[in-house]
C-alpha cells in the first residue's frame, strides 16, 4: 500500500514538472517570437492603448492625447464610461477619438480582446499606457499577444508609487498568453488559481 501511494505521488510530481516545463518552454518561445516582432517593427504609434485598473492611467492618457491630437485612444476595461468620458472631455479631447471596451476581465484579456479590433482598424503600433508597477507583466503579455499579430507597442509608464508586482503574476499571465496563442483560450476563469 505504501509503495502504491509513493508511486502515485511520484507520477503526479512528474506530471506537474512536465506541465510546468512545457508551459515555461512555450512562454519562452512566445516571448522570443513577440520580442522579434517588436524589435523588427519600430513603427510610429498610431493610437494610445490604455489598460484599465487605475483612474490615473486614464488621466495620464487624456493629457498625452492633448499633446498628440492625431492619436485615437483605446481604453480596455477602465473606469466607468461616464467618468472616462468626463476625464477626456475635461481635457478637451473629442469623444470621437475615444474607444471604450469593457470585454476584458484582467490584464491578459485586455490584450486578447483588443488585438483583433486594433488590427481590423489597421493599427499596427500603439503606445501602451499602464502603471509602472504593472508594466513588466503588461509588456510580457503584449509581446506575446500583440507580437503574434504584428502589433508593435511603446510603453508609457504612469507613476504609481508602488513596488513592482510579484514575478509570479508575470510568469502566470505570460503562461496564459502562450496558452491563448496556442489554443485561443485565455484562462480568465482560472487565472488567480495558477
């Protein structure tokens, strides 16, 4: 009985190791592919892409949009629409330049729900706006998801005064981006459990 339990535990550990190994290998391949896309294509940004999650990101984007009147602004799952529209109106930005999307439920889906919409509009380069503590994770996901569709991005960090997020979140969401790249599944329903 003890030998069977030990063998079963050993198999589970081996399976767990194999899954982790292949996820990391896939993530590194996705990162390599995405990084090559970003490095090869240094196109001038055509739009602002704002990751929701903090009102200061939208305020930063409104100020930046004032200085760059040729850029449309895409906000993915940000503050409520009335507030976002007010922020941009107060900054003198025409709401025709503002595109709000509330499909995303987390950082991975910020990218996966928007990549085709941007591509359909002929946008192949954006400014990526998010908080400085969140940028490492956003960049990894962006390199995988946007890079897979040939969309370049230039990071614009919004000061937060917070420490960078834990590396575990970056690795978890990088793995989810690779899973999306290979299967179309974002893993949004199990993101916090990985």
